[in-house]
């Protein structure tokens, strides 16, 4: 049997290598765990910061929208508070005409005034800010947009009817032909509907425009009157 004097040293060395490798593994595992924990903690902090930023941005957007709505409503307050009165005055004049399903007889001065009033916008400020109406909460912005649409349709119909008359050749009273009568009756129907819709939004703006309560009772009765 041969004896190697280095055998014990080699054995010891291998033991130390095994220990060193195991220790290195522990260090590596610990280091990886530390980095993983550190990375995880940073990720959590980043996520929390991102959440705070998103919440702040959302609140800023809400605040900006509310501020924009406040400005738009202030601009429209008087215009929309008095809108039913303006529309009601036109409807009252139109009601003076003698009407059947196919014939309308009306004073020329009344017809000219009605067509002049309807040929121009009732809501100039609302039309200017219509692209900002979506900032107003609820259905109010939508209802104002619908009123703008009504007004534009009525104005177009009125201008078309006005263009049909040779105003210099007619007397104090005019009997509209079948086409003109149908046109007049259609316009009146749209005006009445527009009055009713305007009464849905006017009280809100009347409260902003005046500290004195505004009474729309007579206009409500005019809008609801039977044909």
C-alpha cells in the first residue's frame, strides 16, 4: 500500500473548496434575495408614486372641467334665463294668425316681425361656446346643445319662408297658399317645442342670473296650451 503525504492536504483542500463553494452560494443567494427585495420595494414605491400621480392628474382634470363649466354657465346665465320670454313673444305673435290645417291668414306686419326674429339666432353666446358645453355636468349641456339645434332649424325655415314673399306687392294682410301655410304651421310647431325645451333649462340659469325668483308660469301655460 502506497502512502501519499499530500493526500491529507488534498482532502483538506477539497473540504475547504466545498466550504468556499457553499459559502459563495449562500452569499450569491443572499445577494440575489437582497436585490430582489430591493427591486421589489422600489417597484412598490414606483407603483405607489404612479398611483398618486394618476390620482392627482384625475383630480386636476376634474377641477379643470368644473372650472370650465363654471365659466360657461356664467356666460350663458342671462341669455338662457330670458330665452323662454323671447321665444314666447314670437309664439304669441304667431298665435294671432287665423289657422286651419291648410290655410293661414296673418297680418303682414306680424309675419314680417316673426320671420325677422326667427331668422336670427336666439342664443348667440351658446353657439359661441357650444364646443365647451360637455364640461357642464349632467344632461344640462346636452339640453342646451339641443336648443341650439332647434334654433338653427327654425332660423333656416324662417329664412326660406321669408324668401318666398314679394313684400312690396302685398297688402296689410296675407293669405298663405297651401305650401306657405304648411311651412308656417311647421315653424310654429318647432317654436312651441323649443319654448317647452327652453323652460327645462331656464330656471337653473335664472337662479344664477338673479337673486330675485323668476316666474315662468305664463310661459309654461303657453307651451302647454292645446292647439
